[in-house]
């Protein structure tokens, strides 16, 4: 049976622009040479299509160092663990952090606040731990004639904001100095806040 069109295929879109000069955070495995490199792997707003020739890539940044750490490292590891979460310092040592600057305005689908409801997007597209609904929403947004640059959405982990930037718009970003994650002075407060112990 054919799947019905996604609501975003015909909805009146709620859009927002990210201002030039705004700064965001990206944490990534340090063996990647390009801090602006993006992935085609499965993620919340990745392309669900199977054909490599059709698929778009997505680059994620967080509003804060904290949300970038939670989205990249912690994710659902704390579920059901009331005490300390034990992480390997060696594992963290594999990651780098970079600050990302918006050099040209980004025109984004805005899924913050009640906007998803207004556009008929299932709330689980943002909130669920599984990615199926988010990927369907992202594909519908990507295919719109408006040629959106990506999606602005709240983190399901702490409510801070994230951007999912489509590959066609990554050129509107620039990366600052990359730092080993384990050496970032911001890390100590985050580990303490979320009761993460390194061994």
C-alpha cells in the first residue's frame, strides 16, 4: 500500500533564519580530517532513502557545548542508571570539539515550540529515540521547492537547540580551532552536572 504524503509536503512552513555570526558547537571523532565533514549514516534527520545517489547528508551542531556533548556522547546511556554513568576516558579522548560560525544566513524549517504541531508534524519526529519519523519529516522538508538549508529543533535530551544542516548548506558555515574534547575546560562542569565518571 502506498504511503500517504508527509504533512510537510504541503504545509505552510514555519521558517526561521539563523543570523550571520552566531556560534554553535560540534563534537566529532578526531580521526575525521574535516571538522565540517557530514555523514550519510542513519541519524534523526538523515535521508531514509536507500539509494546512495539520492541521499543527502546532514551536519549537526548544538546551541551549547552541553547539548553537543549530550547528543554525541551521552544520548540514552543514562537511561535506567540512577548513580554515576561510567565512561572511558580513552573513548572521550577520541573526540574533538570545534566551534562553528554561521557565515551566511541559514533558512531553516523551525520545529521549536509548537511549530511542529502547527505544521502537522508528529511530535515523535523530534522527541522519540527512534529516528524513523524524523527522517520522513526531513526528507519532505528537503524536497520542498523552497530549498531549505536544514532544520532548527529542540534537543529531546535537555531542551537546548540544535541545527541539522543539509549538505547543500554546509558551505555557509566555518569551523574554528579544533580542541581535544578531553582537554576542554567546559567538560568538567558537564561531567559533574550529569554525574559522569571517567575511568
